[in-house]
C-alpha cells in the first residue's frame, strides 16, 4: 500500500531523511517513532506529495508520488499534527469543500458527514466558523474530512495531540476498522504506549536513518516499546 524506497531528503548539507526504506501492507497499522527532529514529519510530507525529495521513490498502491501525484492523492488522506484549516469557512462548508474536491456524491457525502460528525460529537458545531473551534475540534474536523472519500491509505502526524480521551479511543477504533477492511495507516507518535497497543508494525528513526523496524513483537522482544526506544537512543548517543 505504501512503499518507501531509499528515500533521501536534504536541507543544505543536512540529510533530514537518509536512505530510508519502509514497506506498509494493506491491513497494517504502522507506527513511526523518533525523537523531535528525527525526520518523521519530513518523511510523511514526502509521502503525501507536499515536499519534494532528492532521491529514492515512494509508491502509493503502486503509483509513484513523484510522477503520478494526483493518482496517489486520490488514494490517500493526510492528517497533520497541527490542522491548518480554512478558518473563514464553517465546519460544514469545509467538509462539503473537501467532498467536492474528491467528487463525492451528495447523498453519500451527507451520510458520511452525519456518521462521523455524530461519532465525534461535532454535529452541533458544524454551522460555526472554524475560527471559533478549539484545537481539539479542529483535529476532529480534520479527521472527519480525511475519512470522507474512504482513502486506501491514511497518513497521520501525531494524530492524538489535542484529542480528549473519548475522541482518542474512537480514533483508535476507526483506525483498526479501516485496516481490517483492507486499508493501511502510517502514523507518527510520541505516545509509545498507544503505539505498542495499536500498531501491527513499527519503525524507529534517528537522525534521518532507520534504526529498526518490524512487527511489534520483533522490535519489542521481551521489553516495552518505551524501553527499546530509550535503549536505542542511548546506544546512538
């Protein structure tokens, strides 16, 4: 579903991502872990076609993000760590705008907007301007907009930041359902206990380089994911 092959992205002489390769299959929730500045967001933005990269290749369901960006973007949804939405729009106008972008039929969009807005308890706020939303409400709106076109791949950067416990629990359920239905999820997080419970596979990145990857059992062994992460950090200090 997502294949990152020898991805390299430099800023000047600094390699923010250095020859990174990760393969995510349909049905997998794949966690992406690293310290601040490790290269997680750069990788994610490259996968979404937001940021150009120097070498390597990224494939979304067999299509190249470099040469077939529109085809790739039809198949994915991106939820950033800080949702930068059109704040002059109301919530419902924003959702309808996203539905228009993906050419979603009126009846289908109405049903999906109602379903997810009810689930995230945002229905009563959709008439309000996004500028009046809290960070958590903006995050919920971004999640709902990402689900509207039923993407094959969902890419998320710190998706649980700003969400209350109930919304976080709901998002975890939706993530699992999405992958059980044949989709795939690639997400970064600093919340290691969430990653440990939720992810099928995990990759740890440090200074742009892949340190380790594999199933949760392979990476964790008999330790917790937090212990493994801290040991790897200390070992590369």
